C-alpha cells in the first residue's frame, strides 16, 4: 500500500468510527446497524466488513478511538491521585453512549469481551501495576497486599453504578471509594 492509500484508509476508518459514535448518540446498541453506519460514513457495507466482522467490533474500536489518550497515568503523581483520576475518566467514558454500548457488547459477546480485555484493558492494568510498584518504592504503600483484588474492588463499583443504578459515579463517590480501598495499603508514618 502506498502512503496515499494508507492515509485514505485511515481517514475512511475514522469517518466510520465517527458514524458509529453519531448513531449511538441517537439510539442504543440494539438499534445500531451496519447499513446506518455505512450511510452516515458515505461508504458501502462491504467497506465496513473489510475491516470489521461485526458491529460489536465497531463499538470496541469507537471506544478505543474516543479514549486513546484519556487513560494516561502520571507516574510523577501518587497512586491515590492517579486512581481517582482514572476512575473518574472511566466513569465518564462508560457513561457516554459509546461506553454504554460497549458494556452491552461485553455482556452479550463473551469472546469479543475477552479480546477487548486482552487488547485494551490488560495493557492499562499493567500500567496500573507499574504505578503500584513505583508507589511501593516511594514508600507510599505497603508491598504485601493483594493488589489484583484491590484493582477489581476499585473498578467493579464504577460498572455497577452505571449498569444497575444508571448513575454516573461523581467525584465524591470515586474519592470515597479510592480512600476506602487505599487505607489498608498506606504506609503509616
């Protein structure tokens, strides 16, 4: 592929993902169709199917495009501050129509959810583990603690609030959650 063809392909993909976002802002995932996305993007269905095999793949990629730089960690800041910022950003991302569609996709398509976990969530979790190791070296937190369980306990309530209560956790809720789960690991000074 030439550089011009690569650029054209990239623009088409971006246009298609913007069409996914626009469609989800008007209606929910159950009404999302490849036909509608193709019409909004000004491409044929075959163009979409060349790059994505299912509408769930489009939602995953639209979510990734929307959050590409959102979940950056600041390794100079404390673990607690980073966790507060991450959870607040996650709540906002999941409360967006694309995020809500993503939650539906993960519930309905186990295989796709597994791929999304491997490709998207796992690398971010690895970054958080790295931040935990830095916090241990800085003597912010203790080293001997089930951090995997702590991470599950931090992220689970965000999903729970959005899915079951249809409520976006606010900054106060998130700060309280992080504070509660950080208490057992803080180094006593």
